[in-house]
């Protein structure tokens, strides 16, 4: 039944897209989209990566089973579209998810795509295949999947341990392309083969990434572009100047900070610039296993001392979002409404009153103006981490905490956090999909590898499962809000703000949509075209 | 002379051996390795996955075994595979060397062709407005960091011409080809030119006060002959020494310039490789640079004998 709805939604959307295309002008074929890339990714394998530096250039090489509509900024269950799967349906007990696959699709090397490829891909992700991914950072996404079975060449079924409607969200992420069975994971790192609109041409480390049009793409008439070329420019100033000078059609997505947007707009006034949330939260990780932060009062005092608006004003000129774990509305689907958020300690508007309460808690813990608490605030040696850490240190001074900035090189950051060799840390957490399952289980579940603070609350974990199995969004949302509120009250990982960033392109670039609640899912670029 | 050459070559070999040890162990002292970085970037660690990858890359073996594996391979011309790209290290390094070599060569050429004549003029016109102006230029050359100068050039190019001289692998016109290398070479060579100019000036001033210069003038030699034939020939030795040293220092400047102008040369590649702890790339590249520097110094020493007939290398 739900597959019928998906098809109906697709048909409605096709009409909408067609009318939009007419308004914007008939797409023109040809041309190379030139972009700069902010850094040189480790390899070309999306399944092994955990950064959008890999997703952006390589998402166009692949297809997923289903995908978020590439022309609707907000990813939601309503914007899921068929991709390699023509349709999908749930069993009556919601524990089996069956996909009917598209026929006649070929891999870039000419071999046919079949259900075996889907099974191979997910066996790889679940660690069940003989071949192994060198890294498998999203194995936990499939913890509720028993197995993937094929029913003939063009049907696969995901057999689940329990209902998990959000599995569809994860399958639609840019992080979940289908890989070919006949190509090894090692080859996929250096020479990826997909079914997508663009074929991989070359990846020269620190130099460039080139994709060319797939003339046999199964969506007739697409892609419009002859190819995409990414020039790797690590120096942001050089990259932006090159964009202004017209060397590039488009900036690297969500790479432009708010202050830099003004520069671009003044130097390239015709450029279209869009600012959207990145669904990356800046948060505080607290080592609650040792003194002094094993004391809940000190943790609560710290959370009360935060002036989140000051962070947003200083770093984003007011264009950031304040919320809990989930990205706040309107872009976020699951974030708490403002009135509910402000009932959480530390989120109230009266900062002075919050800090007065914080000082009382600190005094209760034995600290005060004459006995200040000295702590090291550890963070990665990257501007996006360092800058808020400096503001945090300044704000903590108001509650008798003297912070000292401890910058850590990237190579040492995670090992340091994993061995709990820190007192207080400032961290960034990116969410691949705007879905509570991904965020809650990954960051707050007992024993999760990304639960850096080792926060463990069995009661809350039961609630994770309850919301996860709820198929009605209207009923699920209040459950998610309750969990999010509890996580903030427990000072599990205090969220300071949710960042926003800009993307710019010249007027001749058409058909680009920047996603507003994820930075990982909107880079297929199959119907982007150049009006020149 | 032969014995001197043999002794120098032996010392070069010992120096390079010492450098290989320093390179190898310094890299291991730096905290973290490629596996740490890969897993840090992914924000998770599965101890089994991590151990597998360390084993696959061979970084779980004893250091002495790793060192022998590398140095014996280096001597055989087997540079191993890049940890990051998984391509042969030589295949990654070789295409980038000509780019940096051209840039460094042009920068040195810029440095010598600007620095030496201006140094001579400044010395000959000592105390004049021209001398003061040239000294200000040389001071600014020493004071301006090359990355800042590079960014200024790029910003000015965009603001004034709407164009930007960043690297173009396939230049269509000679102007593009020139801009590809000449502008960054000038940016990085400006400091060297300033230094060369100052050394040339001071060396020339010393020589111009010598008796034989007065004698040359008394014999009716032209000013040009006195300055360039008699004085400069004798003043050039310290300048050659400085240019030789600058050739080595240039690599440091090129790292920044290649980044600012987005030139895919070895200098920038080296920094990226260090960031990733890509040992095969870093070790082999630094060793290659060491070989170049050691041979450059050797060449400079040999050039002394060519430019100064008083110098003879005896047994």
C-alpha cells in the first residue's frame, strides 16, 4: 500500500518538477561543471568514508535503492523517491521491507545490475561478507537488520529484528550507495564503478577529481552535464578568489562561512548564495568518569552558564540555530519547538538568572570566587572547533571555571577522546540523516563507539526503541522531543548551537538545491545544467 | 683532487644515511599514524578493524624491520605504495617533481637576475636616492611573508583584471603558461632576490674599496668593466653561497606558495602526506630532497673553484 503512495508522490512531483523546469527554461545539454574541492579525500569509497568530502564528488557515480528528492531542500519521509528500487513495501508486521528493483540497469563497466549487488553491498555494510571494508563507520545503522535476501534477480528483502521505519531514511542517505558485487572494496577506493549519472575518470590526490557523463544512464536524457571537475584547493582564500574570478561555476557546498559570504556578494554580486543549516551541532563532551565532572552539579552549572545566542551572534552573525540534539525546526523535522526548548535549564532567555543558579551549584560543589576550578578545554586544531572553544572558555569564567585551551591535532583527537584523556572537550557532531535513530543510537546509546562521553541511561535507551518502532510520525515526534529534553537535562552532551553555512554559484548554473537538514544527501547533480 | 672527491662522496653517503635515520624516526615520534587519522576522521574505532589495517600497511612490525624494509627498497628504487592513494609512491611523486623544479628554478633565476644587478647598482650608487630606494625594496622583500605576498597578488589580479593566475595544467596561450609559473616564482623568489641583492651590495662595497679596483680605474678601464668584470667577479663568491643555501630554503617557501597558488607540486604534496602520516611518501620525498640538497652543496663547492682561481682542492 505504501509503495502506491510512493509512486503517487513521485507522479505528483514529476508534474511539479516539470512545471518548475519549464519556468526555469528548458535544460541545456553539455558543459562541464567546475567546482573546487575543500580538501583531498582519503579515497573514493563512500561506504568507507565519514566525511562529505567523499560524498560530494562521488555521489553522482552511484545510485541508492531510494534517494531523497534532489530538488526539495528538506529531507523527510515524504521526499523519499525510488532510485534503483522501483518501489518498496512493508510486511504487515513491519519487519520485512521488500524492494522491487529496476531492470535493465548496467554498471559503468557494462555488467548488469541485479539483486545480488544489493545483497553484497549490505552484507559488506553488516560485516557479513568475505570481503571486508577497510573501515565501516556506519555498521551500527543496520544493527536491526537480520539479513538481506534476494527473491530472484530483481527483488530484495530486508529482514528486521523489529520494526524500524527509519531504515528507509538511512537507505536514502548519500552514504548508502549500492556497490557492485564484482568489484573489490579496494578497487572501489581507487576506481569506483557505479550505476550513476557520472562515470569516474580520475582522482589525483591534492589535485583534481574528474567525472564524465554516463551515456548509458538508465534515466533517459540525464545527466545534462558532460562532466564535473573538482579542483582541490585547500586554501579557502584562493578558492573563493578563484570562484569570484570565474574559474569555478560553484563553490564547494556549505563551505562558505557567514562572514565570507559578504565578501563574495560584494565581489560577485550576480552570484546566487544560499545559507542552510548543515545539521552539524557544536557540543560539549564531558569526561564524567573522573573528577571534577563526575559531579552532576558541576556539569549542570556548566550547561547553565552557556549563552548560546552569543555563540551564534559572534560566529554566525546571528544566522545559527539553537536547539537540542535534533536540528531545530523549521528546517529540522524532529527538533523541539522553541517554547518546549526554553523549559530546559540553560535554554531560558535570562542568562544572568541562569548563571546565578550555576554559581550556586558551583558553590555547592566547593568552588567560588576564591577557589576557582581550573580545567583544560580540549578541541581539534581546526577553526570550526577552536573558535567556539575560546568563547566557551570565556563564558565559563562567569561561574568560577578557568579554562585553558588545549588544541589537539586531528590524528590525536579521537584516540585522546576514546581513552578519556580529557576533562572538557568541544566537539562537532554531524548527522547524515535528519532522523532520531541515527542520532540517538550513534551518540547516546550505551556502548556505542561514537558515544564519546560513555553516557549510559538504560531508561532512555528503552525510549529510543519505543520511538524507533513508531510508524506514525505524529506520534513519534513528541516521543523524540521528550528524549531530547531528557538528554539535555542529563547534560549528556550539551548542545551549544547548530551551524549554518553558505554555498554560492554563478547565475548560469541551474538546478542546484542545497539540502536544509543534511549535508550528505544532495549531490547527485544528474539534472544540474549550465545555461551558457 | 680525486682523493678530495672520493672523500666528499663518502661523506655525502654518510650524511644521507644519517638523514634517513632522522627522517624515519622523527616521523614515528610524531603522535598518530595513518590508521589513527582514518579512524579519527570516521569518528569511531573498532579495535579489530584498526589492527587489520595496521597489519595490512605493515606499521605493526618492529621499527627496525620497517626501517630496513624502507631503506633497502629505496636503494633498489622500490618506493613502496602510498598509504592514502594506494598507488605506487614513485607514481605519485614523479609527476610532481618537474612542477616544483620549474618553479624553484624560475624562482632562483628571478632571485639571481633581479638580485645581483640591483645589488651591483645599489653598491655602485651608494648613498644616492636610488640606493635608498633599492634598500627599501630589499627590506620589504625580506619582511613580506611569501604567502601574504601571494595572496596580495591573487587579490590584486582578481580586482584589477578579473583573472587569477592559479595553476593551469594545460595552458592555451604563452601568457597562461607564463602566469602559471612566473607569478608564483616571483612571489616566492622575491625574498631570495632581496637577500641576494643585499649580499651582492655588501660584497661589492667591500671589493670596490680594494686597491686593484683603483688600479683598474687608473689604467682607464670603463666603469662597466670595473664593476662587472673586476669587482663582481670577485664579489660573487658569497652570493653563490647564499644562492646555494637559498635553494634549500626555497622548499619551505614553495610549500606555502604552492598552496596559495594551488600548484600541484611536491612541496604541497609533502605537507599533505605529513598530515596523513603517509610514511612511504614522506620518507621517500624527504630523502629525495636531501639528496638534491646534498648534491647542490657539493656543486656549489665545486663552483667555487671555477669562479675563484685561487681555490684549489688538493689531496
